[in-house]
C-alpha cells in the first residue's frame, strides 16, 4: 500500500487474511471467491471514501484500489 503525503488517500494492492492467505487485486480481481471479496470491498468503500478507483477505472488502476478521502459534491466510484 501507499499512503499519500498528506494522508488523504491510500492505494491498496492486496490483503493478507488472518489465516495467511494473500488476496491481490492484480491476481484475484474478477476471479472466484477472492474476486467476489474484492468486488464487495470496492463497492462498500464507495460509501466511505470520496473517490474510489479500481481495475475498471483506467489502466493506471488495474492492479490496486485507490481510496481518497476528498469530498466533492458527490462521491466518485469507478
């Protein structure tokens, strides 16, 4: 993950579960149960962050999620 200089955004490429299983956006997005978990995380993040970008947003976000706390008139979720 990467935290931006002012702490307003976070890039997340994957997660390590309690049992040690590793789920990454690059490997698991759109694939099986892990892909469903990632899709749910992406969807739910749209309620908490001002901007949420993921693999469907553009080629720059094919392997990670971008969560930004910036608030606009409405949230941007892609």
